[in-house]
């Protein structure tokens, strides 16, 4: 594999990880701001409307965008997956030395 492409992939993955981390922080802030965040912080209706034939995460992974708890759970999963991908790329790059 081309080292340049691996470095590009790693850089992009670090950016994605930063985005997931920000989203996770927002979810935790919402949860901390209310004793019952799952009901008091709902996603606005129509905010995340799917288009017909869309392969969005909501249809593929059954995210209930009307419940903040469901959204935050998906954010946690995304953050963990991004960490795993970044660690795998870092390990692969380290082994290339």
C-alpha cells in the first residue's frame, strides 16, 4: 500500500474522530443539563427527514431521531468506531516503519 494514501486516510480519520468527539460532548451536555434528557430534549420534527430510497443511518441502523437517547447512543457508537479505525491505521503505519 502507498504510504501517502495511508497518511491521508489517517488524517481524514482524525478529522472524523474530532467531529464524533464534538457530537459526543454535545450529547453529554444535553444529558447533564436535564434529569430526563431523553424526553426534555427532543430533536425538532422534520429536522432529519429521510428522502425516499435513502440509505441514511436512521433507516440502516434504526435510529429514532425523535429521541435524544437514541441519537446519543448512535453518536457513542460512531465515536468508538472512529477510535478503532484511527487506532488500526496508527498501528498499521507504525508497523510500516
